[in-house]
C-alpha cells in the first residue's frame, strides 16, 4: 500500500514540475501550450496569406490593364471619346 501511495505522490510532483516548467518557459499556461497551433497550421496561415496576396496582385493587375486600355483609347482618339464610367474609373484608379 505504501508503494502505491509513494508512486502516486511522485507522479503528482512530476506533473506539477512539468506544468511549472511549461508555464515558465512559454509564458503561458498548460492549456495554451497544449492547444497551440501545430507547425502545419502555421504553414496553412502562411499559404492563406500568400493566396490573399496573390488575389490582391491579380486585382491590381486587372485595374492596371483597364487603366492602360483607357489611356490607349485617349492616345488613339481623344479625351472626349471616353464614357462617363471610363472617366470615373480613371479618376479613381490612375496613379499620379
């Protein structure tokens, strides 16, 4: 009986020591350490950011292509040939 009691005491002390070690080294409690994101989750976050960046770049490229098309139209004809929506688009998106 005393051997079982001693084993339980040792396990409790080891658990408390492990908890203290994790808490001190990570600055957060054990629940946070155990539930923290794995490296795969961090990679997925980076992939998501990369996808968002790619979507932004695609959108910027489309805007630039439309600006170029409108400027080519002005070059071929004149400013008066632009529609109201083309003028608004240029005002909104043309870089100074």
